[in-house]
């Protein structure tokens, strides 16, 4: 009889040990799952944060590139408005357009506009960017045409309208980019504030 109690005691002790081990393992597994989820969340937040930094950087580079290209094209537009000798006018326009810095500014601008079209998540930004690219191309085409002929009053008016349209679209796009970034930053900051509260 004593052997039966010993055997029962061993079985019950084994079951208790197994039960405790099972509960401990279950707790450990739950803790590991929670730890994994938190790490995953942190990595996701880190990725989003890095992506937003890159987005802000690209938007800033675009704005700078655009300002530079627009300033140089603005100089060409100013020359078009002046009453100068035809040859002198053409020489001044060519000096700006054929300069390596101008080509570099246009190349940088095209590169940054491509980046914006890739990384934006806003339909408004995409639409405005598309309009700006088209208007900017039209303006460049006008300037390219003007450098090959005598500038008429109609040319002067067309150049003025084009540059004003480009400037207006640029301002609109900058506002939309700021709105998009502000929205993303608000989303990144809110979960952090909610966790504190």
C-alpha cells in the first residue's frame, strides 16, 4: 500500500511540476510574443520615422532646386522684357541657358520632382506636381523658342503669363507638401503622447 501512495505522490508531484512548467512556459511564450510584437512595432515606427525624414529631406531639396532653376529662368524672363538690341538680348539669354550651372539646376530639379512623385502619398500633391511639371516644360519651351528669334510683344506677354503660372503652382505645391508632412508628423507624435497618458 505504501508503494501505491509513493507512486501516487510521484505521479501527482510530476503532474504539479508539469503543470507549473506548462504555466511558466505559457507565460514565457506570452512574454516572448509580446516582446516580439513590441520590437516589431518599434521597428515599424523606426522605419516610418526614417521614411518621413527622407521625405522631408526630398521635399526640401525639391524646393531649393526649384527656387534655383526658377531664379535663372526668371533672369531670362527679365531679359525678354527689356528693350535691348536683338543680338545683345540673345547673347544674354544664351549665357544663362547654356551655362553648366543652369543645366545642373534643371537636372537636379527633374531628379527631385521624380522623387516626389514616388514618395508622396497625396493625390493632391501628385496632381499639382503634374500641373507644375507641364507648366514648367511649357515655360522652358517658350524660352527655348525665344532664344532663336527676335522677341515680340506677344512673346513678352506669354513669358510673363507662363512664369506667373509656374510660380503660382510652385507655391500651391509647397503648401500641399507642408500639409502632407504635417499630417504625417502628427500621426507619428500622437501614439507617443497617448502612451504617456
